[in-house]
C-alpha cells in the first residue's frame, strides 16, 4: 500500500480524517452544542488548510523527482547515446517514479551497449572492406599486368617467356580464388551457417595422412615435418572434413613461418574429456603485442603468425571458428625467437552427448540458429591445392 503514490496519498488523507474524527468525538462530549458547531467549522477550516498544504508539499516532491528524471533524460539525449552523461542514481523511494527511474537507467545502459556494438560493427565492416579491397587489388593488378604484357608483346616474346607469364598469371588467379573462397567460408562460419556432419574416426590416422601430404613441400623448404601420435588413440566424434581444414591451415601457417633447417611438429594427446592437438614450429615466434590478435581476420602483425607474404590472414580465423563450432577451444603460445604453439581441444564423444542431450539436440543435428538458412551451402569450400595460401 505504501509503495505507490496513490497509497501514500490515501494514507495521508485517511490519517487526517481519523484525527479530525477523534477530536470531534472527544469534544462533542465536553462542549455545549452552540459552541460545538463553531468548533466544527474551525476544525474543518484547519483541516482544509492542512490538506492543501500537504497536497502542495506532496506535489512538489513528485514534480521535483520527475524534473530530475527529465533532466537526466535530456542529458542522455544530448550525450549522443554514449553513456558519458552521469544519470541520477537515486530518485528516492520504490514507488512508480522510483521504478521508472530504475527502468530508464537499465534502458539507457542497454542502449549505450547496443550503440557501442553497432559502431564497433560499422568500424569492423569498414576495416574489412578496406582489407578485402587491398587483398583483391593486388592479385588482380598482377594478373592484369602479365596478361596485358602478353597482348602487347606477344610477337616478340619467346615461347618460354609466354609460358612464364601465363604461369604467373595462373598463380595470381589461384590466389584470388583462394581469397574469395576464404572470405565466403569465414562469412558462413561467422553467420553459423555451417552444419556439422559428425562421425567417429581415428584422428591419429588423419594427422598422419595430412603430414604425409605436406612433407614434400616441407622438404623442399628444408623443414622437418613430423607427427607424434600415441599408438592407441581413441576415435573422436567430429566433422572429418572440417578438422582436416583446421590441421591444414595450422600446418601451412607453421611452414610459412619456419626457416630452412627448422622443424614443424604435430602432437596429439587424448584425455578423458577429449583430444588435444598441438601444431608447433621453431620459427621466429610471435611478439607479445600481437598474440591477442592472431585469430583476427586480416590481422598481420609484425612477424605474427596470422599472416604471411601472399596470404590474406584468414586461415587462423577460419581454424578457430571451426574448432568453436565443435564446442572446442583454440589458443596460441609463443615467445619471440622460440617459435609458436597452436593448441586446440576437441571434446570427447561422451562430453558431446551430454552437451547435446542438455540442449535437446542429437549429436549431428543442425543448430537451431542455422535452421532454414539455405542461401549458402552448409559446407566450406574444398581445400583444392591450398598450399601457399
């Protein structure tokens, strides 16, 4: 009753009525009738004055609190929704005005967070557009240059020179195709439009196959590539194509940052909660200021492992998104001059089962957030000869 304005006003008037009634009842027994009538008029007049003063005081209290709230709203509007304007933290009481003030503060805080998120998203989109434009322009310019040279000097070029120009133009077109594929893949991963096709498979055999695939390229660079897997490793429940993509991206990244005479190693360690896979190298390492950013798209720190000459800096971002899609984690450890270690963990089938049962999904179900979103393919682009990406 006392928590609302109507309750407070009603209590005040009821109290006034009881006081007046009590005074009149006591006076009526002791005062003559002719004097009692005059006394009643005086009491009523005094009560009316008291009620008027009380109403004015109550009205002033209400309007003062409403004015403070209105001023806070005005300052918030003038702050351009940045949240820099201090809002009155105490409007007094827990009545309608107090609850209105609390609601306004909560709304203002959430609105500020949403505005900051929108502005950050706009900033990232502008940076993304600038990076994409730069990375697309470079291979396009090279491709155009060599093709124009072929057209202008085709009569004076030897067959070997023409073949060289065509090979360079082909490499630039492949580089452009890889960049476009990576952009689409990362967009699908960010939007949650990639469905998992989980199956049980021996990840140690997958690691051995991928290492054998990249060993010729490593030997050409004078790098030793090896895999260390236990003989009795349990199978994992995951999308074999996506896990292969993660391993290929990490191995390619390690090979690009390891000098001749160095070593790239792939380690696998099964645990009760899942399987941990580590790709390490003996390259130049990553600077401390670059470590928090290596998984950001298009990030190319000075000597960071997130990018390499000719690459777009998307491989690590794609790898981490894929691991997170499997409810796993990925992290990086490095010291300048001591190489880098990329470690990711994939949960065990029993952990996946408990997680999916808790969320009411089967282990191979498409997440609700991507159900019905069919404009994009639910699979990533194939890893067609991605070396040097």
